[in-house]
C-alpha cells in the first residue's frame, strides 16, 4: 500500500511545511487522550506480545494512557518465559487477567501488537496469522516482517488489518519520556505510522490512537517498506553502528597521538558526543553545533567534516543497498539460527570502556571538541543526504538520523555506556551494530583521519562544495520545524 | 555436476590418503609438459580474456609451457583498454596476432579462459556465451559466475563445455613460481579443477592440461559450487580479511600497552606472521609452529590460541552463511554498480604501514612471537575446522586455508605490505577484505585479547578441549601429505 496522504475522523490532521515539502502530521500530547477511545473504536482488548525493548515500554504506556477507557492491555509471552516475572513486577499478572501465553492472547484480542524479536517473528508468523481473530488488526513496531515476507515472496493474509506504529527511539526512552511527561506537560517519542492492510476502514485511526497513547509528540506517515529500509539502515548508521565506530576510532587516534591521556581521549570523544554535542544538536540542530565554533576551532570542524563526509556516504550507500536488496534481512534471519547455539558477545570489554566508567563517575565541565564534532556531524549529514536521495520524507529522515540519536540513544550511552545503549535495542539492531560499527571505525581511522592530516590543518584545501552543501542543506529548516513539535522537556535517564 | 571421481586418458591419476580420506590427484611438473598437446587435443587457440591479477600470469605461463606445441595463446581485452600496453610489454601484440578485442578472441578460440573481473563477468556473460563457437570450452578460474547464475536462477548454455581451473594463489605468485621453476626444478601454485559441463567428453583432460601448463605441482577435483564457497569464504577469512584484521588489532594492543615501541609492535605482529610464522608453517605445518615453543612461551601460544578460536569460528560461520546464501555475491554485484562512480580507497594510509615500510627497509633477526603465533594459528584452525564441517575435501581445505596463505599471499605482504597483497587479488577479494577485515580486528581486539587477559597469563583455565582438538586435528597429516607434493623451491618475490 502506497503513501498517499490520509484522513482521520477522530484526530486532527495538520499539514506542515518541512524542508521545502509538505507533510501531513498529527500532533499528540495528553490533551488528545480523550480521543483514544474513539480512535480504538471496536477494540476491547489490546495484546502486547513480547517483553524485550519495546514491550515493557508500550504495554505500560498504553495501560496508563487508556486508564478509564475500559480497554484492557494484556501482555502475551512464551510459556515459561523468563519475562513473566519482569512483567509481573510491572503489574501484568495472570492473577489480574493481564498476562497469558502469547497465542492465548493473540486469539482473543482485537489488536495484536507484535513486539517479539524479529527472529521470533520470522519463526512464528504463520501460527500468529492463523491465530488472529478475523477482522482483528496486526500492529508492528517496525517493518522487518514486511521485509522478510518480501525476501521470500509471501504476503500478509487477507481479512486482517496490518498497521505499523514505529517509535523513533529505544524502548526505555519511550517509557522514560512518557513517565516524565506525566508530571510536566506531555512528552514522548515521535512515531511514524503505516497502513499496510485496511479491511475495516479503521486502520488509520487505530494507528494514530496507538501512537498517541504511547506518548508520541507527533505522528507522520510512512510505509512498512520505507520504514524497514530507513530503520534498519539508520540503526546500522549514525544511531548505533556509526556512533560506536566513530568513538572507537577517535579514541584510538587521540591516544596513539601521544597528546592525550586515555581519560582525556575518552572525554574528547565519547563524552563529547553523548554529552554536549547531542545536547546542542537537540536544541539547535546540526547547524547550531557548527555555529558554536569560531576561528581555528571552526576550521578544524570544517576540515573534519569534509574529511569524513564522502567516505561515510560511500559506506552508507553500501548499507542501504544491503538493506534494500533483502541481504541484511536474510543475514539477520541466518544469525538467528546461529544464535541458538551461542550468545552474542559483549562489546565493552576493552580498557576504553573501563575508563568510560571512571569518567562517568567523576564528571566535570567539558569543552566541545571541534574534531569530534566535525566527524560526527559529517557522518550524520551523509546519512541525511543519502536518505533524501533515496526518497524518504523529511520527518522520517530527521527522526531516524538526528532526533532518535540525540534525544533517545545517546543520552542512554551517556548514562551507562555503549553496551547498555546497544543492548537495549532490538536484536536486529545489536547484530547490525556489531556488523557495521567496525566499518565506520575504519572509515574514520583509515580514511577520514589520514585525509584530515594530509594537507596540515589548513582549511584551504577543504572541498568547499561539500561544506557549502552542508550550510545550505534543507535539513536545518526541517529540524527547526521538528523542534517546534518536540517534547517540552529533555529526557532524563538518571533515576 | 557433482564430484564423483574422474579418469584421464592422458594424465596419470593417483589416489592419495590425506587426513583420513582418499582423494584423486594428478601431479604436475615440467616432466608432464610433453602430455599437454594430447590433453589439449582439438584446441588450436586458447584465448585468455582479461589482464588483471590472473590474466598476465596465466597467459604467460600457458604460452611458455605450450612452446613448440603449435597451440597459440591469445589475449583478449576490451577495446581501448589500458592493459593493451601492459600486455604488449609481455609480447602479446596485435602485430604478432596474439592480442585482439575480447569478443574477436572469444569468437575464434576453442578454449576461452575468462579472467575478467567478476563484475565484468556479471555484466557480459550473455554476450560471451553467445559469442563462443559451438563445442568450445569456457574456462573459469573461480566459481563466481556459477554462484551468480545460482543467485538469479540461470544456467550455462548447452553445447559448450564449462570447466574451472582455480590456482590457489594470487596471479603474481602463479607467474613468479613458474618462472623460478624453470631454472630449478619445476614449481607453481596448486590448482583445483571442476567439470561443470562436458558435452564432448574432453573436459577433464582440458582442465588437467590447463592446470599443469600453469605450473601446478598437483591438481585436485572440486565443483564450481564448492570452489566459490571455499574461495570467496577463504579470502574473506585467513587469506586476506583475517590476516589483515589480526595484525591491525595486535599492533593496536601492543602499542597501547605501553610496553612496545611502534617499530617493535610492527615486528612482533605483521613481520612475525609474514616472515617466520609463514615460513615455519610452510615447511612444518601448523603443528610445527606450535612445536617451536617451550615453557612459558608455549603457554602463551596455547592461551592465545584458545582465546581466539571460538570467536573466530563464530565469525567464520557468519561469513560462510553469507557466501553460501548468495548474499555475498549479490553484495559484490551491487558494489560493482557503486564502483562505477568512485574508486576503492587505500587501506594502508595509517602510520602503522609507514612504520612497516621502514621495518622492511632495515630488517634484522626476528624472534617468533608466541602471542601473535597463537592468535594466527587459532584463526587459521577455526577456518580449517569450519570448512571440514561444511564438507570440503582436505586438498581444498589445506590449499584454501594454509598453503595459499603461507606460500603465496603472505610472502607478498612481507615483500611490499598489506595493500600490495590485497590489491593484487581479484576485486571480489579486495571488497571482501575491506568488508570482513574490520570484523576480525574486533574479534581479536574486543573478544580474544580481553579473554586472554581475563585470568592472568596462567594457562590453567584454557579450554583444554579446544587445544586437545588442535593437537589431534587430522589437518596436520593432511598438510604433511601436501608438503610431499609442494614445489621444490620457496617463492622468492624480490626481484
């Protein structure tokens, strides 16, 4: 099903001008919660299946937001799952009728929100489809299953609705911001939505209600195919793979230079990105980051940006091709088979991350590092430009390349380190981070940094076109528009 | 076509006992050159298409070996190719009738040896098939085109023979060893051969003649499918990707430890592998490397081996799955499209490789490093064990995982550095090295080395099973058998 605009009989649809294009959006917030019952008309029970990253967040946010509507939120888990206890601690129990074996739940609810791992979806989708009530709606939180069905030439079954509501942040952020919002003014994580099958003509309203109940500040339209491409690509890029690769490379370069203690190298790289760089981009955009620098530091930023941009773009093209061709989805499915026999290894066993633990315990004032900022901005912009080239809408680009990074993932990395951030995303994301992070490390260490030093530190040989295109990029206006629709509070992950 | 044993009316076929199995082989050498005309019966002209890595080597070796037989070796190149001049310098010219536009050559010869890049094969295979004379034979030097046709559900056309002769070494080695052999006793690079289509019942003899004319010490049978799996996998593993990743990681670890100068770190890692470690494995096998160490050094080797083995095995499983599923071939084809617009970047622009240039200019006695040796042997053995698990024959395993490394590729790396070695292989290999090398770097730096240091340097906690399996591995006998059939001289790449 294509993306051709949408109407809603329940929620007000607005048209915004963003990055030189028009997009339809629905704004969320607590003042819209009185519309949720109408949006979910016909739905008596919602089944949230799975308790990984998104499961706990969505089950709790939905239950909180739907209080008083009479709609019951039930959690469905594999028989004997370790998560039964965890769900119980959050109030989902067999005793109170809100926890059951997953197929029991799937059989009885009108909306199945399927948040089990991608591998488990691939393994169980036929049984899940068969168990659903006729006319019920299948809800996905990203397009992986659509991509898998594409890769094997299959379709969703007729007679059920199929929608996507895809929060542009990790599960813990979806929960944390919504909790914070209760006490202040309403906050959460932006969501895209997609309608893939709409047999009862109610799919748009259900999707919008779902997104608003999660706490989305605003909701924009996509397709499941655009979603899986941008999502699987984005997490392999700047959201997880690239940010990890960048900091591993820069930490190496700075410590090997002999001019930095290991502690200072960590502060100039990891701490810089997850702290001040992310905070400034969140508030003032990527262009706002650039505007922090003057004189010599501005030259360093520009040179670093220009040194990395084209190498990162080439790697990002490769990742996009791998995702769009189905290769990456086949890889994840094959990895699922192998992972039955061994665990995924830890990614933070080196000295660098021990030093990070010390740095986090003993924080002090930190100056922006123009080299790190330029490299990070260069990779981020390469991702923005590639997604635009591939036809994604500005809301998707901004959320998948910038907002999710600076407002969801990086704050968790700032709080607890790289492994905590990566391992609180989906297994598909964890696999992709381990696969592509090392490539970004090489882009920075073997390509960008040697280029940076090739002509000394003078900026005269910078590719002016590259930097000119940065200054004039429509993403800056697009991010400013998104900022007007962002949560009124910053995420606070300590607590 | 399966692999079911073979007979030859021209060349003596022997059965050898290797690694506990029987394999049929044909031994080469200059004393067999008098059989080449009979092996090539019916072939008046051989067209060598392409002038990349294998092209120059095979064209020259064939011409030399066939001197006096009346069989003409012609080179075919794209119109306007830069390689026309290079081929001319080696005596292949339009004037003397041994150089022409590639389709002109394909149309007139009885054996087309297709050595253009994999990307060019993918782009031109239909025209090439159509241009061949009925009854002619298509010769491939690895199974990539078979894999590509598999991935798109196509077949070779009927009416032509299709064979593979696959030298287990880079083009420059194929040429260099054959040249050396002229003056001493006969030498070259082992080849596998495969018969895919055999309409005239002469395919086995043509393949054997081709391999022996290249200078192969011995020839063993495979299928094009086994060949592309082991070949594409092997070069992503220990032959190129893994060896590069290992040395990048170990150089990092040693320099960051503060106990090594950069020069000493390079000597303990890169120089150790490409120099003494490769020489000892070449002469005495992997078990012979282990036997060099005593006491404390032996413990370091064992602990390093056990620390890396299982992590490397997991990554190698992933690579094998990617190759066998067709993903890797699709990736190479997609990269070919992207490479029309940019060049592949250099991989030796960092300080480490500048230090390597200095080390190579000023060589001195070098002690074996047990840590480097243990890591290298652990990764190599993981590859050996995985190929056995996947059903490859011992000749293929030994040549693709050990002999090609220590007798062909590593000596070139020792001579001119990493980029020279990698960039003198096929583009498919270059792409794979850039893709998987960083993953091996992470296996060593983020997994093996932290594991190595976890319990101090005592060996008491080594996984004894892993090491026991090394000591009793049938590969040691298999390599000893291969050694009896190896060239009587070592490759000398200086000169």
